[in-house]
């Protein structure tokens, strides 16, 4: 069957297996038919509120069945779902609302105290579903025009680790293609059960978790927030077979096992473990594989390409931190500063195009023009290289690359060395421009709880494992690295927390 909108995948599952459980909630389960009843109610509410094709429907959410129903209802009426993590600040939310110009804003109030607080500030009123609230309708909202109306399924706001967030237009075709390649890469099927804490306001949760599960008919253990104890309970008691998340999630899971004194967690159904959304270092990969007894698969994706550009298929085990191989429907180039293709092994910027590529940023032609190149190529700003066998290695961000004494320093390489030092849980390396045009290398390290890092021993370790120009001038121990809700370190915030010392 050919699908044109994301809700058609759900409709197919509902028709084929209406009574099959799809969402396992903390205190109940929900079948396709039960969820369909909610989708139908919400779709009618949207129409009654004057929502038209191309209108934006914003939802301040933490994961729940109501959010899933609203995403599918938007697809049914042709609206664009705009998910915002409810834990954003009021100022951030206002900026998103101004950018999206939604006709209506929903709040998952019953499962999220943060969403409830936003709802109170917005003078929200009840929705047709008791667990939801919605703001008064914006009569002045402007529906999108032209061919984008039918193409776009959702707006994903980028995490904003290096600047102001932008609204990525994500297409139905891109999400449907991502669902296919994600499900195929892990041989996902109806008997699988995935742990679904990853926010569906992010492309990882929306695509890899929700859409791929609909594609395969797999079930979801739906959780509104991350709790290591609940993860291991779901693995042991519910038989979760797929565990996915950013490297930061696995770091937290390993720390929880250490604190609980558990060497090998009980995971009888686990058969697939995956990390993405951030760089992976070898020390973490080896630790995860040792504790879970499963290969840790890795991939490379981003909101601007509807999820995954490269994946490592299940059964292809690599002894490195490669992000895997190009997926069906995608194209990839590694180019130099002039846009010329580089040979295998040479580092350059990652360019891409294909089915999953965004049409642009919402209401921001200037930002779209900055990243698009002739021939329909998107310049990602990520640095990487291709191995002889076609595997992609991502080494960092172009904007984060540090130039020290005329040499290029890639933060990921330095972080990998730091993370392999005993007592360091995770790290972040950033550059700060000095008066002479050079860049100072700063390292921020998060220690294992109740461990004091021996800085003298660390410096000796760095001297042994890094060339002089790659060694940080300063190493700062910080209790917890600041991160986005999708598990990326906020490096810009680190520089703000630790301003340059005054001189003179």
C-alpha cells in the first residue's frame, strides 16, 4: 500500500489489528482502535476550531498517548504539528509561538506539570480529551500556501546548541521513508517492543520511535520522562526488545547500574541497542556492549533530513564509532571549503540530499539560503569522512572546530580521550578565541559521582595520548554538563557559565 500522509500508516494498523495493544502506559495499555477514537475526536475538534490545511497546531508536550493522537489528527486534517518540549522556559515558548504562528496551542497538562504551568499562563481551556488543554484560537493565523500545504507533516524546532532555534519543515514523504529505513535497519516487527521516552517533539522520538513502530506494527512503552529505574524494570518485566537513545542516556544508565551495584541487568527480550543524536566515543560503546551483552549500533541523522542519513544495519557489527552506511533514498558528499568533493579518508563538510531533505526553515528564507547549495544539496555544517568501505565517520561541527597554532582540532577526538580517563563520566571541549586570533582549548568534565578527578594524573594522561596542540589549556570539573532535552551538550552555555577571566 502506498502512503501519502503519516496517519495512513496508523490507519492501516488500526484496520488490520484494531484490538492489538500499541501503547503501554504506566497504568494501562491502549489498542489501535482505542487510540483511533481519540484521533477522531481531536480531528473534529481541530476542524471545529477552524484549523485548515497548512495551519500550524502547536503542542507543549511530554510524551503521552494524547500527543500521539494529536500528531495523527493533524495529519488527518492537513495541519502541521509543531511539538515543543514542555520543559522549555516561558521566554523560549513565546519565541516558538511567534515563529510558528499557530492557530491553536495544546498542552499535555495531565502528564506534565510544566505543560500545566504553561497552560495556566495561556489561559487555556479544556480540550475534547480530559488530559489536554488548549489555548484560545488565533483567528489571525495564516495558513501556508502552495505545494508545501500537502507536503509538510510537522515542524521540528532545532535544539539551538549554537544559536537561535529554527523551525525545520519535515515532510510526510521524509517521515514515511525514515520509518521504512529505520524499521528495516533493525528488522523491527510486530513482536517488538520499544522503550519510548525520547521526546516526540524531537525527530529522534517522532521518526525512529513512533513512525518506525507504526511502519512495523511494533509496540511502544510510552513514558513522559527518563527514569533509569523504570527503563530497567521495562527491560526485565515487560520484555522491551529495542532500546534507543542519545549517548547521554546510556551514560546515565551505566551510572545507575554502578550505583545499584548491578553488573549485568536482566534484559530477557533485548535484541537491539542503538545510539544517535550526538557523537559516540569508543569507551562508552565498549562499556554499553559489555553491560548489556549486545552490539551498540550507531547512526547519523538530523532534523533537516527527516532523521537518518546513515545507519548501521542490525547484524553488521563494527569495532569502531562509525555512523554506518548511507540509507536508501539519500545521497552524501564530503566536500572542502570550495564545495569540491574530497577523496575517501579526507575530512570535510557533510553535504546531503534525497527523499528526507527538508523544503526549508519555517518562515525563514535567509536561513534556508545559508544552508542550501547548487543542485539541491544541504550543507550540514558537520565534519566527517568516508572510510574505503563507504562507512561515515562524523568528527564534529564545522563551527566547533578549533584552530590552534595553525592546526585543526576536532573536539570529539579530545573528548574521546578525556572520556577514557578513569573517573570521568563525560566531557565537552570548546574553543574560545584569544586576542592573537588563536583559540584557547577548554575542557569541561563531569566526574562520576563521589569521585574527585586527579588533575595532575589527567594532565599526564593527556600528554601521553594527545599531540601538544590538541591538549586543553584548562580542564574544569563540573557536576553535570548542561544538555538539551535530546541529549546534546549545550557548549555555548558552558562558555557563558565560565566567562573569560579578566586580564590586566
